[in-house]
């Protein structure tokens, strides 16, 4: 049986890189994530006997090599988002390009990330919920309007702070 943290691909990538011993900074640089995030997984890997650290250099054990070489747990073809699938939006963009919504419509998407303090994230969350309620609440929509618009969003932590930050 695996622990929940082992379902992530990152621990496997870490032990995969430890064919030769490496420093925390080198691992973080190679993986493109913060050193704090790599260190969190190294702690889990050390506790489970898969890596050891000596004088600031990490190496994998036989158990770590076995993890690196074992098949990844089945996770399905893609991540499912609550409330619908990404395919709805892929199709909507194709439909718009084909002219389904006529010449005048609004279509936008974006991705934003930043190191934002928790209280500011909570404020953003509340303001976003208020805005969604203002525009998409059942008593605010016109059922005869066309086209129908969908709005989906995900707010989730994606990394840890750097150790020197």
C-alpha cells in the first residue's frame, strides 16, 4: 500500500534523478520547483527509507531505486475538475472558431500564479465568489440570452516558498 504523497510523480522524479548523489539546490533546479518543495518530499522519502542525506548531498537507497523503477500508480488519463471537464471548453473554442456564436461574443482564458499571502488569497476568494454571484446567480441571468456562457475556475496552492525567501 502506498501513502497519499507517493501518488505524486514528484517523489519518483526525485529518486530517478538520484542515480548520482545530488544537492538539494541541484535537484530543485533540475525539477524546476522550489527547494522547499523538494525538501518536503526528501523528508518523506528519507522517513520511508528511500533516500539518505550526508553532508548536504542526497542519494537514493535500494528502496529508492525500486520506487524509481516501479510503475507509477494509475491515475487516469487526466485530472477531472469538479463541476465539469476541460473538454467542454476545448469544444467551446472549436465551436466559436466554426462560427456557432456569431461574430460578437466574449471569450477569454488565463492562468496566473504568484506568491500571495494567505489573507490576500482569502480576500480574493471572497471577492471572486461575490462577483460570480453578482453575474451568474439564478436571478441575475436572462434565460433567453445567447450564447450561454460558462465560467469555471480553480484556486489551489501549486508550490512552496523558496527556503531562502
